[in-house]
């Protein structure tokens, strides 16, 4: 290839005649010079085609290896506080609350109600209950005892005899755990108030669960 290229440049040099090993010289620009130039160009093209035609090229390419980042297991979602009129409240109420998930913020409980909370570390946390006492029912039955049990064990108990909205707290440090777990919470109100339809009602409940200690 280098010799061929040199010869081609010599042929195309317009300032000199090009010796080809014959007895005569061919003047640049003459028909013979053009013919030689065409033949040399064709030879160079054939050489290039032969070179590239012999090269081996892959007919297909394997797709790149796929790498999937390992995913960690989903962290369990904690449910520490149930607000009675929140749309998700019914998912954490086992039974004993009327019309939860909509409307006004306080809902009647029956004299027995059950809830499921999900939590792990309850250090520096209080069990929290926001409730209301209705004047008519309080007048009919007098002060009531509100008892809380967690996982079937007594946890807290107190007496309420005042009309209106109230908040009660009790330390929950003893319930802390190394793992996220479900806590079964039960609320009992005695004595119940007997409604006209025979329902045994407890208290107006606004929220129940665990909150950080102030």
C-alpha cells in the first residue's frame, strides 16, 4: 500500500513526467496518464475491499449482563395512634366502635371495644386516650370506670365522672420491644349506658394509642 500510494502521487504530479519503465515517457494530463491513473485507483480500491472483506466481524452482539440491586425487606409500618374519624381507623379497630372513619371526631364505643396497634420502641412514650362524657348518659349511670388491657393483661384503670372532653395518659415504657409487634388493646367501660335499641354504650372516643411523652 505505501508503494502504490507513492506511485499514484507521482502520476498525479503535474510538474514532471512519470517514468514507467518504458522507453517513452507519459506526459501528465495525456490520455495515457489518465488511463494509468484510473487503473491505479481501481487497484487501490480492490486492495481495500480485499483487506476489509477478510476481516472477521461479529454477526451479533450478546446483550449486556443485567444487574439488579438487591432490595431490603419492607420495614413494617407502625400504627401508634388511632383517630376515630380518620379514613384508616376501621383497619385498626377490631370491634366495638360505631361509625368509625367518617364525620365528627368522637364516636360512641360499646362498653367493650378492641383495637390493634403496631409499635416497637415505646421508651418515653405514653398510652393516650382522648374521650368525652355525655351529660345525659353520665346523669343516668353516674361515674364510670374505664379499664385498659393490653395483650389480655390489665394495663390501666381510672374513674371519670365529669361531663366534657378529657385526655388521659399512662406511661407505656414497660411495653417497649426489640421488634415491631402488634399489641391487642381492649377498652372496657362500666357501667354501660343502655340505649333505646338495647345497645350497651361506653364513652365518646376521639383517639387511642401511643404518643411521645411531653
